[in-house]
C-alpha cells in the first residue's frame, strides 16, 4: 500500500515550550486530499491534533494552511507523498494548524467593510446593472481564507511597514469597487491599509484558491483611488509621473530626491560609494540628455491626462 | 538574427553596465539589436496604478515601434516585460480601449501591432539562440563557478502569462547556468521578491527581504548571484551595505546581470562587461 508521509507542525503555546514537527504515515487512498490525511491522523494516530475545516468544498475558507511552503486549501488539494504541513504565516497561532482570525476581523472593522451609501437607498428593485458590478465581481469571489495574507512578503517583518496585507484589502475592494458605495475608500486604503507598501510581487495572486487577480484587479484599482484621495501618501507615484512626462524615461536619482526630499541625503557614505563605483551619475540627473521620443510621450500624457480610469 | 531592442531606463541610468555588457555580448551571440531609441519608460508599477489608459498607451507605442520594424522585441527588464505583456493582453481583451489607444497612436503616425513577439533576453538565449549554439560559442566554460539564480517576480508571476502554477518550478536560469558550465546552488531566495517597487520611497522592505536571500545564497556557497532584472540587481547589489548593517553580518556577494554571466563564458574580459560598476566588487578569479 502506498504511504503518505505527513510531517505536521505541532505547538500548543499553553503547554509546549517550543514548536516541533511530528511525522505520521497515512495509507494513501485514491483521490485523497490533504484534509483526508489530517482526518485520518485525527481519527487514528493523534486525536489531539488541531486543525480547522467546515465545508470541505472550497467555500468557507477555514482550512487554509501551508503544504511544502505553499498556501492552499486542505479540502481542495491532493495529498502528496511527502508533505510538510504548517499553519498560515502572519496570523497568530492558536494551536498546531489552527490560527486566530481575530486580528483579521479587527482589521475589517477598522476598514469599515460594509456598504456605505452616500445617497438614500432607492428602494426595490434597485437599478443596478451587471456591467456596473464588473470591477467588484473578482473581489466578491474572496473566501477570506487568508492564504494571500500568509504569502505576502511585506508582512514578514512583523508587519511594521504599515501595510495591512492583501486579505483585508480584498474585503475593502468589495465595497470600494461597488458603484453603490459612497465612502472614501481610497483614503482608507492609503491611511489604514498602507497600500503603497505593496511591492507587486504577485505572490498573493499565485496562492489565491479562487484565482482572484489580486494585483491587477484589487490592489491597483485601490491604489488608483488612494492616489486621488490621499495624494500626500503617493509622493513616489506623483514624482514618477512628473519625471516620465518631463523626460520620457525615469531618472532614478531624480525620483529618489523628488520622493524623499532631503531625507534622501541621510546616508552620505552610501551615496558616495555609489558615486565612486559609478553606479549613479548625478550629471545625468542635472543635465539630462534629450530623449528622442519626449514630444510623443508628452502628447500621450496630454491625451490621457483626464483618464485616471 | 535581428531583434528590436527595448533597453529600458535602468540600463541607461543606474545599471549602465547592463547596457554595456549587452552591447558586447549580443554580436557574439549573432544578435543584431535595433535599439528603440525613442521608446519611453513602460511605467513601472506607478503609471499603471495611477492612469491605466496612459500606461496602455505608452506600452502600445513601444509595441507599435517594434511592429514598424517587423521584428520581435527583446527586453532586459522583468517589470518592463510584464508591462508589455499586460498591455497586449489588456488590449486583446478590450476592443473599446484598443480602438481608443489605436486612435491616439494614429495621431502620432503609429499603428498598434498586437502580434509583436515580446521576448526577454533570458528566453532569447534559451529559445532563439538555443542550447546547442550557445555551447558552440562558449570559449571559457565557467566550471567551478557556483551561481545562485535570482529570478525576480515579473518574469515568473503572474501565472496567466508564464504558466507556473508554482513559480518555484522555474528553472530557466539554472538551465542556462548548466549550459555555461556553472554549478547552480539552491537557496531560499530563487523565486522571491527583492522589494524594489517601494524602495524609492523607503528601502526598508527591500533591505529586510533581500538581505535574507543574499545571506542564504552566501551561506549555501554561491560565488555570485545572477539576475535577469536590473531592478532586482539594484536592490541586491546597491543595498548590500544596509543589509549587512541590519543583519549584523558582512555580506559581500557579487551580483551579475545575465549578459555579464554569458559574456564571461564567451571569453569577454571583466572590463568589457563593466563589472567594476557594481557596488559590490566582483572578484570571481576570471580575467
């Protein structure tokens, strides 16, 4: 009989001094899922193992965990011969594979993720067309499983960047992209969500079990609203636009100076090293070469200026 | 083999050595690069967030320029590659926007050309030049050189462009390293993010993330990192001092651009490849 070897993260902070891994050998059965392996362990080998599931059919989002370093839903992924099974990252641990969803729910309260109408409800039937809901539809596929939150590298350093993470932002987008909503979601995304700290790595998108286009369909539309509502938080983006419009290309030295101002000069030793190694050339920033396409680029800026779509 | 060449902003500013090494390497590979000198920035992550139509128009203009030459378009930056691919996909899926952008380009005397092939240099090496020809061209196999591949995000994610259900499956750089005679080492950062896209505002995230990867590559025995993206290169190379401070260690791992690694195997001298421009000195024992 084929055997599945599952090395499972075990830790009960109330009892154990340190986390450990426990290896279980589980008889493989055809079409076995990760959840079936955990069920077998619970029923046969270690009754006290902590894991969570509810629907078992990719709807509730309760059973997200990591297998061999990758976030997935235990109910929806096939078992592998050798698995290291761990809890999600960037959320507090309750026990073994069970994480505390409390901080995520607190984030949602902070982001006020419910529909806020600026005009009175028009009554039933409400005039709402499919087309108007298209931008929000992807966000509405979210199971709130927190796989994306676990995969986000910006949250690695104990979340000290001010970035709230992708999972709460998807919930925010459900309302930010809903035509019925009237709250200033862009400002919330910038101030409460720290959205400009997103590094666009697509790791959240890669692990999303419902294949939400988290970067292009969620983060970017939210950023667009944030740039309009909280321009003081978008200095980097505004500087970038100005430089490309002026020159046709980006000059990194000018970008850093424009974005950070005098704060850019706080590491003179580093700047000197880059100068000595000829990594940067301030002459190019001060006396830029004439870019052959700049007239056309400016024309495109002029044509598209009103279109902050 | 003639290719339109989009050099991007980095190879003309903070990574001049990338442009210089490409100029040396391309003719030796039989690549005749026609640089798009009036091409603009593709908008990085900023313009695409701020103004999507402008982002599409800038990239469509670049595709129109390559199309006018009837040549495939070669890129050397991951983010630029993704921006061009995203533009082509967005305009293929939205005829209304395609027609609007087409009209604007028409006023500039340009025609949007969706059929233009977009090829990063890494793919050109493996797919157009090919392993067989590359092996014939090697005059100095890099045996004994241990390289750690750093792919950078935008050449392996998102899945709908690149096909990896799990980007950790990527192995193109390791394949190339094998052809060049090097040994690839495994470490924790291969397919991770360098954090570049918030670094102009603050290098905190980039230094925190990339520091771990550089340290891991170093501890796993790498002699050098190699990356196909100048943005990753900027973080991995120029911020190593800050990484060392943060990790209270002394990181000193060279970071090569892809054409520099290829150039060494083709027998080019370090000076030809402008290895002296890196923030971290490149001392690999190769003259």
